[in-house]
């Protein structure tokens, strides 16, 4: 199914169905975002090295706490 076909089908939804679809898409988006964050901050992830540097600064006492 093409995006154009999906858009046409969405245009034909009732207000109630459109609300349900919007909630479904929002849930999927939230779950995808949660997965991305977990992967980014997991060992070996995108921010793993940054977290290690931050932990080292904290361990050495070389940091300024946020008030």
C-alpha cells in the first residue's frame, strides 16, 4: 500500500476512528523513541563514551552539582 493510498484511507475515517488512529500512532512513536533512547545510552551505544567521561568526572570530584 502506498502512502497516497494510506492518506486517502485516513481522509475517509470518521472522527472517532481518526482519534483512535492518532492515539495508535502516538503510542508507536513513543515506543520507538523509548527504544532509541535505551539503545543510545546502553553499553556500546551512541552516548556510551560520554557517560563514561561524565562518570569519571563525578568519581574524581571534578564536577559542579546542579543546584
